[in-house]
């Protein structure tokens, strides 16, 4: 499985392999284990051990390594591909948001009439046992929500629509 990790604006491709990881094309044997009785983990890369802890933040993850905190954002391959295909930030909000894949609506995170900013989580779809958060591409006002929690959707099904904004 591939992931894309962003730290301080730098994007690095990380692939989980059968024997470890491939980071930016370089392979390494790796494993991570829980430290009994704590929330800490022990990461072993090759022969080097690293104690760490991780907690989720609004923007991704805060990883503590040797007392130093590193902020990371993480995307799976599907989310990264969808984001790469999306129009650039700053464009007008699409009138409609459609399902990028078949799945099950787990959560609707907005309400009709709610004003959202670019990047605001709109809803979460479960597909292939993974949660995929659909986020607003631009600022706008939610006009209609066309799905409900627990509803199955197919690719290109209407999820929600934005209201027309003055000046567009």
C-alpha cells in the first residue's frame, strides 16, 4: 500500500512492502511494536531502533521522536490521486459533489445551509474497508445533501450540491 507523507511542504512517497518499507524509492526492513504499558511505540528500521509516539491532530499527525515533535500529513494512494485530479484551490466551489467511488456513507459532517471553507470535511465514505473523507475544494454554502448515513453510493452519484454564489 502506498502513502504520501508531507512534512514542511515536502512530499515523500512511502510504500508498505512485505518485508518493510520503501521510502522515496529506497527499501528498508522495518517493523513497529507497541511498548507494553504505554502509548509509545518502538520503530525498528534496519538495525536502528527509534522510540516514538503519535497523536492525531487537525492537520494530520504529531510524531514525537527523541522529545522532538514533527508535524506530518498523510494520504493514502486513492486520496492522493483524487486530490491530484481536483481543480486547484481558490477556484469556485463546484455546484455538485459526486462520489469518487462505490461505497457506504459513514458520516455526513455538514448541514444544509452551512458555509464551508476549502478543505472542510463534507462526508466520509467507506470503500474497501478504508474511510475516505470527501473535503470541500473551495469555499461555499451547502444547498442540498443528497445522501444519508448508512446509504450505499455508486461512482458519480450525487452526494451534495452547493448554492450558487453571487458574482459567479
